[in-house]
């Protein structure tokens, strides 16, 4: 394998003695472009990986900090969303490799394997760190034209959706 083709997200764990090892990765636009149908194409995310090597397996701790670009849920404009998270992955040795989808916290690698490619884990843990609500910190940072249009639409829709039964109940209340 040439130096150009070397996967910078792979760890040759068989060459490591029992102990603790630290790795740091920076995920940028080039990394995210490998996943064309992902949540984001742009970001700057730093991930620290603590690898603990045991004779019976591996344990990895991922610490994620950074920002990704996503559309704002309110106005649709691109916004920088801060992300952070901590995840653990346990790796056991076995007769054959387990599918990555068997469990999100545990996988099995065959005894013949010597390298663990972290690319998919880095991507998935980054994606899991993205908050559910993705909006500008302040509504004033949103596209005001879009916010105004949404405000008009919402008001009209609410007026049209009045249920007559509730009007009768309101009369009883007054």
C-alpha cells in the first residue's frame, strides 16, 4: 500500500502492546464528501480517540467537538451548529467479523484482522452528536423574509382551522 492510499483513519492495533494510546482526527469538508447522502457536507470537527488495548480486545472512547454546517430549521439558511459528544466502542476478538450494525457499542473482529478502520465510526458518532434542533442562536440571525412569510402562513392557517365545537365551549366560558 502506497503512502498516498493509506487510510489515515485506520489503526493497526495488532502491532500495539497492551496499554493506552491516544489519536486525534480532524474531520473537514473532504472527509464529509465521502458520505454523499449524509446530514452535512461541511464541517470542522475534532475527535480524540482513546484506544485501550487488552489481550482480549479493544476499547475505544471517542470525544467529539466541533461545528457542522446545516440548514436552519426556521429559515432554511445555512448555520454553523456546534456539536459535542462522547461514545464508547468495545471490540472483541472472535472467529469472524460482526457486521457494524449488530450493535452500536460492540463489534467483533476475527483473529486474522490486524487493522481497525474508524472512518464509519467517526462519521456515525459525529452524526449522532448533531442536535435535533438546528437553528440560529438568535431569530434575528435568520432570513427575515422567510420568517415573515412563515408568520403570515401560520396565522392564516390557524384562523382557517378553527373547530366550531371549541367556539361553543368558549361561549360557555364567557
